[in-house]
């Protein structure tokens, strides 16, 4: 898992974290009431947020320090159970981690404006799968 993720991170030159964060993973998990997936935790602990194209899609992944504040600003965690925003596509939708009814992790794209699970589009079955799909040029909107 981590090896595949590291290959994608290296390919797209994700900025390496060089200082410790004042925000801990546990802070985000307590705030969101979600256990963050291991591959996403690895990313957060070792890299800063990014703002770039991967494949055909633009993504802005929030850094460890931005996640709670940005989720509060958009009321994502308050409005959507079992969901936390982790970034955006720069076009009015957020990228999030959610748990489905079977407690499986899904990476989703959903509008900031009308926070409702009916608008969730699955864009990955894990954080690594999400980046892998982007790297392979899989479009979110066929």
C-alpha cells in the first residue's frame, strides 16, 4: 500500500513535510468521529497539502493544519455524518472521506453548497486508489 502511494507522491512531487504540525491526527479523528485510513494518515504525517493537476483532474488537498478549520468553515462534518472533507477540486466540490453503511471507506466528490450524501460521487475506494485513478487518467465525470 504505502509503496504504491509513495510512487504516485514522488511522480507528482508532493511537498515533503519538514516541520511537525501543531495539529495531530487524533485531533482530526476526534473532531470528525472517524478513524482515518492508514494511507491517508501516512500522507498527512509526511507531506503538505497540494494544489495541482493529477491526470485530467485538478485537486487541492488540504494540509494537516487546514482540515479542521476548513471543515468548520463549510460545516461538512456537522452536516454530513461519517464524512470529512480533505480537499477540493477548485470548482465548487469538496473531496472527502466517508464511511458507507457497511463501514467501508470511500473517497468522494460532493458539492460544498448542498451538503447531502445523495450528491456523493465515489472517486476512490481508498486514498491510494483515489490517487491511482487520477494518475491513470480516469475522469470523475464520464
